[in-house]
């Protein structure tokens, strides 16, 4: 995400923090940079994004010759569709507003190949909207947004209210998995599962085991992260913002593998009073870790690693890790140009990265 936008989103549900001292979690295997079998330096090619001011997400759909760009602020529309081969603008979509099919705070672009749909989650409206590929590719058809479920339930940050946070849709039944809300008096867990009507089903997953004793209500902020779904729709990946842990689950929430590395960063927090309550603010030595969603293809998993001081307010990265499906370290890719979000064409082995350094643009890398 663009730096200022990511921090604004985190502040809406309180802030996380971690310190930079090395301290592995007792229940996860660890890895270092020395465990990667290969190291490769990649040179990027830049492409301008005319008319785009605040890009936050990129989605590449090679089979449909589409590339989609989502922005943090709408100027009539939040997103634009382009041809992938020539980067020619097709049309804008995701209309900004409060009318039927319109959105206020779209946060994600998720492609479902079986349905040939793009799902977009609106953080404020707490609902998934979807767009057909044909409507995105063909300007003459007109774009109409469908909605997953009929109820709009606006986001109200509270430790007593269950909210969808960085969710994804998966499976034929269109189930939903989200960062766990962890309401008071319920067992702590990492992931919340819902059905397609947004009815809560169950929670799964265990947090890294540190000696620190955190208040129950603080876990969803301190251990906040991204949820993503594999291309085969059979694995869920959780990447933590606050500690360098990656966890892979099956779609029932069973843990397949979790690992910590490369810096073994221990989470912590500074509790501060605000408006009669407590919030958690980053300390001076706090560092960011896995700020982008992980991508899992047929043979491997890719994820950007940040490692910078949070005080720098820079989500850009020039380091991408490649793992096997069981999180065996394979290759470290080092970019000559920094990016903060990315998607991949696995067939051509091309990374499409978003950057806002100096100006909004795309950077492509062959890996």
C-alpha cells in the first residue's frame, strides 16, 4: 500500500508495534538469509501510470490480458482497467459514492479464475463487491457491481464488534476468511471464518509463542497482517506485519507450516492512554516486516520483505523471498528499484510492482 494510506488504515483499528531485537517464537521453525539456496539481483523496467495519483493495489490477469490498478482515493472512480500487453487504458471502475454498487473504501483486488470475477472488499461498508471480467474488458458492455450478501454493515472500530479485516473469498461456496477480531471471552485465534452471508462460523490458528503477556484485546492489532489465497484456492497464507512470521493453512484453518525469519523480530508494544482508553504505538526501534500479501503459485510462494524502521514510514521494498509450498527458503531476489505491492505472471515469470517513489509507476522484473 501507499505509505500514508497503510498507516491511516492501521490507525482506524489501533496500531501495532514490534521491537527489532532478535527473539524467535518458541513454536515456529526459523530461517535466515543464509538458508536461501540462491541470491539473484534483478533489474526493473519502469512504466508510467498517467492519471493515477495514489495507487495501493495491482492485479495482473494474463489470461484475460488485463492489469488493474486500485487507488486509495476516488476521483469519480477508485480503479482502472488496462490491457496487459500494451498498457492501454480500457475504462475506470469501482464508482465512488453511496449509491447501489458504489463504494467508499475499497481495499483489495482478488481474482477468481473459475468465476471470471474480480472481488473487491470495501473496508467501510464491510462487504465484497464483484465485477465480471467481460464487463472490465469490454467498455461497451458497461460495468455493474454485484454484491456478496445483501447487508451493509459499516465499520465501527470496537473490541466488542466483529469486523472483517483484510479478508479473502474462497471456495465454491464463497466462504470468507479474515484477520481475527478476537472478541472478549473467546479463545484467541489468528483467522476468522464466515459463510457467504457474513455469518461467523469459527476461528482458527495460534499466534507466535512469546514470553510477553499481551492483553486479550491487543492481539488483533499487535499481530495484524495480510490474508491471501493460493492460485489453486487450496491454501491460505497469513503474513504478519508485526513480526517476521509466515504461516500457511489449508482452507479449513489447519496449520500446514509456519516459519519465522529472516531477522527474528520480537513483537512488543508501548501502551499509551488516549481518550480514556489504551492504544498501542510503535516504538523508536520498531520495524515493519511482511507488509504485502504473499502470492502462491503452482510451485512456489513469493512475498516482499520490508525490515525498515516504522518511523521511516516507507513500505517500499527491494527484497523478495521465494519459498516452496512448505516454506523451504529457495531464492532471495534483490531489486534495483523499490516497490510496495506486486502481482506475478507465473508463466512468463514477470513481477509487476507498484511504486510511488518520485511518482506513481509500475516496475516489471523478470525473475
